[in-house]
C-alpha cells in the first residue's frame, strides 16, 4: 500500500466515494461520530464494498497528519494525472473550453482553493508546471473540498510550450497582471480561453507573459498592492462565467487574429 494517498475531510472523502469509489481502498472513521454526514459516507463505502473501520480520534489525527480530518480519512489509489495529450484530446470534444494555468503557484492551500473555484466555474482542466510549483497532495484535496476528484490536473515540464500548444488548438491565452491596461470586466472573455495566473508575489514569469495574447487586471481602489492568487483566480473565473452566462454583456472586442486562424 506504499503508493496509496490519504484523503481527509468530509467533502473530499464523500466526493471520491461518489465519483470514483474504485480508487478507495480503506475508509477510517472516528469512533464517536455518528451524525448524518458520517452515516452518508459510511453508506457509500458499504455500497462500494470498501473496508471501513472505526478508531479513536487521536489515531485518526495521526493518519491525517496536520490536516483537519473532520472524522473521516480515506486511503485511495492516486488519480491518474492528465498528460498534454489527454488535455488536447479533451479540447477537441469540448465546446468553448476554459482552461486554468497556474504559473508556479507554490502554496498547496492556494492550489486547492483554485481547484475548488475551477470546478465551480466549469474549468476543463488546471495546468501546473512540474517544477517549483505545488502538486496535488492531501492538503490540496482537503482545501479543494472534492474538486481534486473532478477537475483534472495536467502537470507539464514546460508551461510556455503547453501554452503554445493550446494556442494552436484554438484557445486565446489571457494572463492576469496588475499592470495590464485592460480591465477583465471590459474585455471579451468568452470563447475558448486559457486563464494564466502568476505565482504568489512574483506574478507571471516573463516567458509566460510573452505567450499570452493579452493581459487583464482586476480593479483595485484600496491600499493593498495585490490580492492572494487564489482570491484573484476566483474573481477572474467568475467574471469569465458571468460573461458566458450574460448574452447582453458589454465588452471590448479582442484584437489580433482569432484562434481559428492560428490552427495549423
């Protein structure tokens, strides 16, 4: 069982039992918790034939490490990560796809929060670099509250190369930057799109910035220089969602060649 991962927290454990129960090897629950939410999780495990055991809360805390388990820990087989080929194949079948790319976000709490919002906004996949960036682990799964089980994460060795591939596949690549001239709310963010967010503190790397078709920013009228990356990601994803749901939106048309013209 050395290759197993631990998922903890009621939302995350319920999500994997609901969406992919075959991955769950064992469920461990707090011995003194018998409320409705625990009963639902136990019933899902029973229906899937998953072995369940009850232990003292202290033993459960040891399994979860520093995570807040809420009375439930599941040992699961890792979800197969998507490759670039998987992503490109999914794009061929998607209508007006939305992809989120995180350029070196290192805090697993931020990655988990971004995954949670990405799931809520219908993001097809989240792209992260292999090096110097947070990867999906138990902390990410807990913060994501189940979204790590529904939103594929594509780990790539070269983000700039991946952005070029997404351009060739017909997607606009839009980066978020505080110094951008365009407000997100005044820019057409509909259609096939990649939203690129920079790392905590440093923002977008120069090479990543060069691969963006255009940059957008959020309005800021306070004294704080920048927002937390997961907060900014959530605000921009919901602006994109707002525009896609509002047929009467007022936005400035994008300039440059349309995505279709870039296809080989």
